[in-house]
């Protein structure tokens, strides 16, 4: 299996400066616009790396190599596409020949926050095994990100980025903004007669600097195979 990006995502920031300021209660100018944009870019890249996925919409070409000699007529589960959510299928080619849309279907299994999408081969409307050497699929997948325009009339049917994913990104932006004004080596402060303050310290088993954000994003994390 191989995957090639045909049209890269036009946007990668998973929130906007206005949304981050509003949710975190940050006044205008503190941090500066340039700072908060950097925080958002850094947090968005961190989330994409942690989840091992691209959230913005991309058009990709995925090729599946199939051992047709081992295929059986009742082996009709389909081909598991690498990207999700799938917005639309542009084309499906079997051994170089383009199939009519009636010869395949997209089967979604919504048992996970990011559903699994299978491409199934149809013969006379019934699912069948892919009796071929190679199947190449071109499709668009991903979410409409905060700040992106859907257009009138709508230029895409992509779903909006889940609100709790954006919230997790904003939490990471807040962690970065909080840490920018203090010594990261200081775990707590104690002022006699005034009070004390302790800071969250990322543990050795934590991947992200905000525990709630990590718990939220864990369900969107793609499995890694050696």
C-alpha cells in the first residue's frame, strides 16, 4: 500500500486567534498577535504529530497491492482507506481500468470518533472481493478547519472539525501562553504571608503538556505499525 498527496491541505491551524483569545480570556495584545499565531501553529503541529494524521482536507491517491490468488468470493469486507473522514471519491482504478461509480461503494463503520471507511467492490449490487492485482483510489478526506469558508454555494461537503479537538488545541495554546512568562524549571512558588502556587509539570509518561487535551486527542490517534 502507498499513499501520495495530490492536493495538500490549504490550512493547518486547528483554531483561530479570535477563538483562542475568547476561550482563554486573553486580552487583545497580550500575548501579541504574532505570538498567539505562533502558539496556534505550534499546537496544531503538535496535535497532528500526536494523532499521526492530517486534519485539513487533502486529495490523495492510495494504491493497494492485492494478492488476488488468495481472494475468495466471500471476502468482501473491502479496502480500508488510510485517511478519514472521506469527503468524496474521485476515481477508482482496477489494474489501470477506471471503474464506474456503480461498481463500488464507501462503507462507513462509525464505531469510533473517526469512523473507518472501507471501499467495497460491487458486482450486481452485491459486495465482492477485489479480484485484481492493484486498486488505485483517488479521494478527498479531512475536515473543514476553523476559519475556513465553506462557500456559497458550498464548495465542499467536508464536516467541521470536531469542537472538542479545537478545544484541545486551545488548551495547548493556553499552556504555551502560561509558560512563556515564567521559568519552566520552577515547579512552585511560595511567598511568605501571601500564599503559594504550584504548576503542572509534564510527567515522563505524558506526551502533551495538558492532561485533558491528551485524553481528548487519544481517541483520534491513529495506530502506528512497524
